[in-house]
C-alpha cells in the first residue's frame, strides 16, 4: 500500500471517530425529556388523574397545581411530586413536575448520577458552592436538580440522647421537570 492510501485511511478513521465522539456528547444524541414517569407534557388533568391519585387543587403563585397523594422514593429519600397545569380545570394541560424532598446529603448526591444515566450529561453544572445545581436542556423540556445543605439546628436542651446535627448530614432537594412550552 502506498503512503497516500495509508494516510487517507487514517484520516478517514480519525474523522469518523471524532464525529461519533461529538455526536454522542451533543444534545442531539441525549434522551429527550418528554414528561415524567407515565406522564407526558400536555396531558390533561383528567388524563393524569386516571394514572395517579391527586390531591386537591392548589394555587402556587397563580399557577394551578396538584400534589400526588403517594410519595415517591429516590435514593432512599421520600419526595412529594407537585404537578403544574395550564389551568385549574379537568382540561388543564400538564406543564411542569416538581419533586421536593430531603434526606442525607450523601444519599442525595447519588441523584446526579441517576439522572445522567437516564438523560446523559447535564448542559450546565454548578457544584463549587454548598448549593449544588445541575441542568439538562433537551428538545421537549428542561430538567433542573438542586441540592441545598440543611441549616444547622439549635440543639434541644431537653433532648440529651440525640447527637447534635452535623450541618453537612442533611440536605433539601428539588427536581424540576419543565415542559419546553414553559421554559423561558
């Protein structure tokens, strides 16, 4: 084989490998976020209530929402799911899901890996401060994960059997799935 053929073959292989690498790490190859669990964006309140038991309507800053009656468990922590709809009616469409919970900080720090396994690498990450943030921007939705250390509690003088809480032991967590129609 001539040197030109060998060099051309190597160049084609390198270009192909680079293309595959960039495609796998681009948002085009990442799994889209079309909803949460069995829900998809735009489902009506009536459709959602056939799949999950919903609590009563709530008004969250002028936005119609309902909480799921049953808790969700992630990384050994209980989360309450709040579903946001375009309007407070049976025909209101699902636009956002917010999961709120708290637990041991070390356990909650397993959530980013869980979400990376499901949706690929996050678009943005800020883990340099005590408040940790990850964001996945996809075609149909944005997913935001935030983990915040719980503030240190004052020891209860009447509870001498309990060891004082270490600030880094507990954390609060929110996971927001926001339909692309709602992303600003």
